[in-house]
């Protein structure tokens, strides 16, 4: 994991008020003054905040078409959480007035083996595929559709019951990653104004991690 902050040491120098001494001292110390980014502009006004309210979005319970039971409620909650915090939309209950409606399906859950010995599987992967569609609440026009895949790997142990726990955890993590990925992609579409254009062929995204 990359460290969030990296510090770089510098030698201390005592700078006197005289300008020549100041320049000589700074040159001797090896300091470099550097500004990254555009930086502030003197005398300019701050950019005005957007006055357009975020679209109100209803996230309906997903339809579970996979062979893995009891995923629809949890995966729907993952979507509601991620879209509430990272999609640019305001998620509202189904009973309230909304601008957009998100519906979708859990298309499949697979548990393929990744590595194995002569007799046992050593490592497996939980693979989840989900498809979502966003429509206008009033006109029912489809404004966005996306298919996403998520995977999470886990190791196999001699304990069969614990293996099931690891598998369930991997499936849930894959669902969380898909929800976060869909929310970020929806935000990109919203900020770029693409939601106002006719929809194109659904794109597909993939996320994965390892459960140890």
C-alpha cells in the first residue's frame, strides 16, 4: 500500500534580512520553491457554486437471477449507500417523488477455482455480474445502462464451514466493489452531461480484490 504522505528532509539555514545574504543562503541550502497546479489568482473571484439541484434517484430492489440466494436486499443496500455518497444524485425512498429510477439485475455468481493440488482446491474466486438501468421517472426513457463485473478471491482451508464464510464474504465484497464502480461511472455521466443524450451500447467494467 502506498504511504499517503511522504516527507523529505531538508537542512536548516539561518537567513539574514539582507537580500544578498538571503539569495546566497537559499542557494547554498538547496531549497526549491515549486507550486503544483494552477494556484490562486490574485484579485479573481471564486468560481460560483452550481445552483442546479442534484437529481432525485430511486434505487429499486434488484432482481436476483443468480443461483446464490438472498443477495438482492444486500446488493441493493450497497447500491443505495454508494449512490448516496458518490454518484452526484440524491437517493430518495420509492415513496417520494423522483427524477430518475434505477433498477437492475444480479445476472450471475460464479465460484471458479484458481489453484489446486492433486486432491483439493487451494484458492477460489467469487465472480459477480450485475446490470443496472436508469430511466426518467416521468417519461420512462432510458438515460443510462451499465453492466459491471466484480470479483474477490479467497483461500480454501480444511474447515468447510469456514470456507463458506470466506465465500460469502468474497461475494459480498464483489457486490460492494460493483456498487462503488457503478456510482463513480454514473457521476462521470452526470457531470459530463451524457445523461441528456440517447443511450448507447452498455459498457462493461470489472473490479476485483483478494480476501485472505
